[in-house]
C-alpha cells in the first residue's frame, strides 16, 4: 500500500492538557480504546473529535491515518460519492463535498489525486479512482478520502489482452473498449489480515457483464471466465460482497439473487458468481433496484400490473431466499439512480421525507402529476405507506445548466440531494478535522 498522500500544511488540532485533577485523564487506556471503538461505529468524524479531547485520549485511541484502508472500522461507510465525479472541473475549486446520509454532517476537503483522476466507483466510502494523464495511462487507486491512505492497483488496460479478439483490436478500438468499462462499475473491497496488508478489489463491469479482480501487489487485473447473466438493475455492495438480481422466469414473478464474494479471491482465483437465493414475488416487476437500507438489503421495482405502484421487498434471509413485501421503511428514504442509496430523516437532512422513494417516474403518459401529457421523465417522490406520488423538488433537475454546484451534492448521475439552508449549522470545520486525521 502506498504511503498516505501529503496534505497542505495546516495548524494541528490542539488537544486539551490532561491535568491530574481532570476526570478524563484518569481513565485507563483500555477503557478509552473501548469507548473510542464505540464512537467510531457511528461516524469517523466523531471519532476524530473524541481523540481531540485531550492528549491522553489521543495517545490511547488508534490514529486513523495509516489504518484507513486496512481496518474496515475506519471506512467512512455513510459518505458516498457519485460515479464519474471529476472535481478537476473549475466549478469544484479542487474540492469535494461529502455528506453523511445518516446524520447530515457535511465535510469539504481538497483531494490532490482528483487533479488527474476520475471516480470509477465508491464502496464503503472508499473511492476507486482511475488516472487519466494521457490516453494510455489507466492506473487504478483506492483512496480513503479522510485519511489520504492510498492502495495501488494494476492498470485497467491489463484487462484488454484477456478480451476476445484482442489481437485484431486497433488502438482506437482498445480505447473504446476501455471507455465501455467505465459505464456502470460496481466494486467490492475485501481487506485481508492486518499483518498481510492485502486488499482485494472486485469490479463488476455491468455494461459488458464481466467481472474482474485484483489484489494490491498484482501486476494485472484478472478477468473471470464467462459473463454475468442479464441483470434487472444495478449491482450493490453489501457487507463486503456484490449482489445482483436476475429474472428466474420469463414472467418475472420470481427472481434470483447472485453473490460475488471478494473474500474467495484471497490466495486463489475468484469463484464465479453464484445464486444464493430464489425469491418468489407477490407482483411481477420490471427493473429492480437493490439497495442497502440500514443494515438490511432491499429491492424495489415497478409493479407491471399497476405501473403507478412501486413494490418494496425486504430480503429477510439471504440463505433461504425469503423476501417480505413491506410498506414501511421508518425514517429512511430511498433514492434510486445509477447507484441507489438511502438517507435518514433528521435535523441535518430536513428535506428528506421519511418512508419514501425518490426516482424517475417510469410511465410518463400515465403520470398522475402530469395530467397524461407525454412530458420528459421527471424526478418524483413515491410515498410507500399511501402509494401516492408528489413532486420531489421545485423545478426540473434534468436541466443541468440551472444547477449551482455549491448548492447540490452529487449522489448519482441523475439524482441530487439539495443542501438545505437549515443544514448549515451542522457543517464540519474540515480544516480542523483534516488536520487531526492527517497529523495526530
């Protein structure tokens, strides 16, 4: 693994002196560590603040830098970024915003790698980047955005010699094939034993229906023999594995859940995708979106029998394939796009409507909000409990020119979470947090 990236010089976070009379100074080191791990289970930034309380706590609790990739406890799970993000654009000013979808905490930081890298995908808050200094440069890196830890992976071009008809490919055709890899990439990360320091990344190239994997130290990506079956929707990373849904029958009233396990690649070839569950459905579905919601896996699809309805299923048991239709996801809201995600309604995200699904309406001519007019697909909100639709926001975000990048956070290629003015009170002072992550 590469050393952490250097960061601009900033004032280090001052820690309070631990006087003899201070009660926190007398806490045993192992107790401080235990409390620290409990805090870390909520939010990495809260853990940074915890370490900044005093010098004793800072010494007793493990430093994130250098462990950001190798210890999954330090992965920023609830800070996703959208596929294709390219902060080298002048409108970003060289910075990237990260939003905690559970708490609404906002962090803004400068990432030097984005000067000549583009985001392939995000898994567990870790950024998979592709370098593009010139057409032949396809180096891949895994970056922890909060600590600067980087893992070097083989160039993506190493997949080309394993492709069919490679010997007859022109240089332009090779570049065109590589570009095809970049559309619809899902990734999963498996961290080996800390002593080994090995990180395995599995890429699902959904447009090509191919799977590849590589471990830090490898010279090339290894392409899995065969292809993925036809998918009903994007794949999702859940608990370190990749999952996909395919139709089991032509009627689509039963689906199969597939699993790709990166852990199986350690020390040997990656096992092919396998079916882990056959799930009968109450309704026949069209496109199906897998999405993690809290600690559970769900899938959502439009009901073919009633196109104005969305059906939501909770995967109650991956082993037995038992799925349960539900009409309540509590305080959560689902956002369906190129990469589905969920957010939680709280004071940090006041614009999020609980128990709802935001997506592009499927059948525009029957859209109850459009009066039957065949207008472009709009982004609207489906209320699960009542089965009704409402506008998700004022205006049409499909018109890119009207979007102020400082007022919107990219969550996928087509969906945005607006930064409400009431959320300014929870913005993170990132100069303070970054200094603590990098330097303490």
